[in-house]
């Protein structure tokens, strides 16, 4: 049985200042750091002595979340650019208001790009797919992945066995600090036991 625990990074500066996240390298807020520490402690109670590996986006808000969670689990995060949030091109470093007022295209399909230099959802899918295939075919049985909302929604779609174009009409999107448990049984069945459970951010 393979268990994948995904963690959407906790509260970041861009959640509070009205700015675009994407590839802008925001840090966690103090509240976000506390949330990440709580996630680590609460996951440690579940994982106990099981050997785990952790992969994380290298963007600061995800990397900081990973580092704080990893302290409680006694693992060392491995940083992968494939786990970065979707690149929104020229609106990085701009406000959400600027994005809304200046977007070049309305996203209606996975092939649309908000800006000419941005990634489409299909681009994001294609960036993630080799990493996904790597972990699903590898021998690691307990995998933690720390990433971003948009990227994890794509990973959820892959795990559900759906095609990229299904995102045009259906999506599994989580919350900041949400923890999901994705399980592949020995028979190859894919099971989602929890989806974006934000209770892990709470001190227990």
C-alpha cells in the first residue's frame, strides 16, 4: 500500500496583502509558521515510526511549510521545481486587482493562458506528470508532498485517474494548510480518505 499525504502550504504573505502568489516568492506569515508546526506535530501522531519521504516545492512559502513540518517528522525535504505553483507570467509581483484588470485571456479551457507568458493548466499538468509517474512507480510507501493549491488540484485529478481536460468541468481544489490522504491499495485501487483537512493546523 502506498500513502501520499499532500500538504497545501499554510498562510503566506500573499494571502493577507492582496498580491498574486504564483511564482512570486512570498514567505509564510507568523500565523502560517504556527500552522505548519501544528501540522507537523499532528501528523507525527499518525505516522509514528513509519519511514516517510518528503518532497516540496522550492518556493519559499512551501519550502518553509515543509521545513517546519519536517522538524516534527524527522525527515529532510527534497525540493522539486515540478511542484511549484502555476506560473502566471507577467502578473507575478502584481496585485490580484491588477491581474483581474489586465488579464489577456479568460480561462475557459486547460489550454488558455491568462497572459502570453503564463502556463496553461495543460502546461502545469505536463510539468507535474513525470514527477507523479516517478513517485507512483517507485518503492516509497509513505510520501509527503508540500505544494500549492493550483498544483495540488492537478495532482488530485491525476490520482483520480481523470484526463487533463476534465479540469474544464470538474476540479478538486483545497484550502491553505489543508492535508489530504491519497492511498493506492495493493490491488492498485486509488482511495482518497481525507481531502484538504484543515484541522491539522489546530493545536491539539
